[in-house]
């Protein structure tokens, strides 16, 4: 979605309880005052359970790979190797994390909560 310059209002209305908004990003472009809102990158990639306690499954990912996990509060970053799309996050402290990885040559960013 591309927004025009000036004040904008974003409203999200959920009509039922089975609604989960995991990620909204606003970024200014280098051109004139335009802002881009990204609700979720690669919505076809599922990540569950979220919140997670021990094992986080990233579905629809091609092959095993390296995943970068950043703690939102502390900005600490670690890299974890996944096996069959399953990441062991049991040693992470409780908090909100950003998961970044590449799938089919495309960068993917997801957010999850560690309980």
C-alpha cells in the first residue's frame, strides 16, 4: 500500500476472536514523503506455535537453513540452524523476537513471542 504525503490514519477492525496481527512496518522511502505499510512479509509462510515455549516450526520453507533471531528489547542477535523447519528456541529468554531468513532467494521477516 502506498500512502500520500501528510497525516494518515490506520485502523484495524477484527470482527471475530480468531484474528492475529503480527507485524506492521512503516518505512519512509528515499523519494518524496511516501510511507509503505507492510502487514506481513511472505504470508504463505506459517510460523507456529506463536507464542512458543520450546520448538518453533516454520512451515512452507524450502530446505534447512540459518535463521537470524533478534530480541526486540535488547537487540541481541543469534543465528540458529533449523532442521526440517524446526527451531529450538528453548534457551531464549521470554520476550518478543524478530526472525529473519531467506526462502527461495527472498528475504523473509516474521515476529514471534517466546514464553
